[in-house]
């Protein structure tokens, strides 16, 4: 689960092009403006993470081997029934006239089997469908791996942004401690307010330490996608708050039905259909044939010999295989229908969640945060002027930062929903990065 040149596991330009088409997801994460500039060798963008994953991910490197195994199986299946060379000796080393080799009769024959019912063609059709399904599975697996990478990248960006918000909260908590202490010295604040301010600062310090630890863990998990033991970067580059364009559900639904996952289901159905046809064909008896020459030592004569053979009651002997293949065909038909319904349900849920989080983001960013920022400013002024208690001021602080964390939560969940939509559809619907891959 893209325009990188010739990775060791991708030897097909066509597959690389398909992967490029199917996975531009996250190229929706535009370069951030909320983080300070840093040298490129200490930062990591999503396109760089995808490039590393495509070139070095152990699971992706293992994907071509199944295709190679199927190619070997096709080579075996494409072989026609082998020729058999037979040599037979009669009337020698016996008694009477058959003593010695004077009456020896020797026969040399060449024979094979003539398959009826287009069995070889059906076997080739089945293996071709398996190879096509394996190729589609390869694309779907690659998209799934890149989908997991994108989700983790978004979650790590969220942690990184949470650290910035918490650092802002920490700075305000320190400022609050200083203001409360000053007012206490002036006799305008109680000792208990100092304790409350210190507790608020301590809680912020603990939260910040936990987030930093979580960020390091996520950096380590990201590096596992390309097999690095340690992270070579110190921060991620990405923007969580830009809202992607909304696409109508019906449009997305059409793409889901043409996605690699849906095409793989269709190919697997074709395999089951072919296997059923092959089971029916096995009910037709093949014809064995042989032709050769027979030599009579006693007279020195030579004669042509030929023969044919076939199995009796072949249809009855293969009835069990036909029943099995028919049951598998029907079972897979129902499973395919259920799987498609599951994909469509996942798409509906992701689309609904994406729209909900987009609306919530607009309300929080355009209405709630500006109002809470103004409230915090007025509360601080009122506290310093002795018109508000410390509790009122601290509640204003808590409300603002809760809103900022809530906005971040909605933004990251929206991005994850968008990534799932594009993974399910196999199509890019959002803006790409300024620098193409």
C-alpha cells in the first residue's frame, strides 16, 4: 500500500505507476507552519517516510515471492501430459520352444494421455486468475502498509502538536505562579492560591513529560516501517489543520467498487468459478494411447502395435470434487457480497466521521477558541485587579487549552478518516504535497 525509481521489490514500471495512482493519501499533509524551521536532516515528511517504507519495508520486499511461486506453478501446469516410452519382452528364458531367446518377442511403444474437456486450458485459466489476484493482493497489501504508516504518522504529528500546546500551557502556568506569588506578597492573594498554581504547573509538567516519552515511542514505531533500529529524525513535518475537500459519498462508493480490494474479491470469485468448471471437466475420462513396434526373434518379422485405454465411471469418481467445488463457489459468492458490504459500510462510517470532525473543527477554531482566548485575557486582567478569584482565572485557562486539545483531536481524527477513505477507494481525492514524489 510511489514514484520512486526501481526499488528492489518493484521490478515493474506498471506496478509503480499503479501504486502512485492509488496512494497519494497523505500527500494531503502540507508543510507545517506551526513548527520552527529545522535542518532537513533532522526532520521527516510523509513523502520521505513513504519513500523509506517502499524501499526497505520487510513485508513489501517479501510480496514478490508469492508471484514467483505462482509463475513456477504455471510453468508446471502449462506442460502437456508426458510421453511414455515402454519396452516389453515376452517368450524367453522359459521351457520348450521358449528356452533361451529364440522365441523372444520384444515390443517398443511410445504413449501418452489425451486430455478431454479442455482440462489444461481450465488449469491455465485458474492459475492466470490466481496470478492476477496475487498481483492485486500485492497492491492491496502495499496500500494497507502505507495506510498503517500514514495513520501512525498522523498520530505522531498529533503528539508533536500536543507538545507545543502543552508547552504553551506550561509557560502560562509558570506565569500564573509568578503572578500569584506577587499578589500574595502584596497581601492580595491567599497562600492556598500559590499551592493551587504550583499543582497546576506540576500537572502540566507531568503531562508534557508523558507526551515527550510518547513521541519517542512513536518515532521508534515509525522507523520500524523501513527497518531502522533508531529514528534518524527529531521531528515530523506536516499540517493537521487544513481541511481537505469534501467528496460526495456516492462518488466515493463508485471508486470503492473499483478499488484493489474489490478487484481482488472479483478475481477470487473467478478462481472459484474456474475450479468448478475444472471439477466438471475432470468427470470426462481421458484417453490413454500408445503406438509402437513388435519384433519376433523366431521369424525376424516386425509388426506395428497400437492401443487406447480410458477410465470407467469417471464421472462418479469425481462427483465428490464437483460437490466441493460447487460449495466453495457458492460460499465465496456470499462471502464476496458480504465483504463488499463491509467495505461500503467502512466507507460510510469514515465519510460520516470525516464530515462530523470537519464541522467540529470549524466551530471550535472560528467560534470557541476566539471566545475562550478573549475570556482568558479578561479573566487575567480581572484577577490581577482583584475582581476575579484565582479559581475563575484557572478555569478560563483550563477551558482554552481543553478547546485547543479538542481541536487537535478532531483534526487528527479527520485526517485518519480521510486516509481510510482513500485507502478504501484506492484513489487520491485530497491536495498533494507541493513537492511531488
